[in-house]
């Protein structure tokens, strides 16, 4: 179950709309049963997928998990001179270039960009 959100992460938006619709309907049913208790405990599914992807990136980059070695992206070269952002650059990864939307939605480019936004 740990990696199950990653199976849906590279799907097209039309495939992701159905689980989101089911979750919204379930939330309406729960809120209808007990209107005095408004439960906002449903975490958005996209957020679950992002957290799972960042967790896998962390395990591959920092914990050196052997079965995730194929998902490890290379680090950028060390900076030539010291700047304010030079310390953060060592935590970033090189995101592979992609020309198609399908490849942009795949694991490495998508979560590589998300990882770089996180460590900025």
C-alpha cells in the first residue's frame, strides 16, 4: 500500500477525475449523516500522491534504499563559487528533459520538479 498512489501519479487527468469525484461524493455522504460535525478530514488525493512521491524520492536519495536505486536522479555538479543558494543546490536533483506530456507526468520528471521546489 505504500507505493499504491504512485501507480496513479502518471495517469492522464481524465483518469484521475473519477477517484476525485468518488472522494467528493463520499465526503458529502459523511457530512450528510452528521451535519453538526463538519468533517474536513478527507485529504485531497493529489496531495496523497505528492506526499507518497516525495517520500519515495527521500528514500531513494537520502536513505539509499537498494530497491529504489533505479529512481535515483543525479545531483547537480558542485557550484564553482559560493552564493546564497549554493547550499541548497546540493539537495536538488537534475530533472530529465522531456518533450511529451506523457513523459512529464511520469515519476522522475514530476517528482524531481516537486523535490526541487521543496528544497528551495
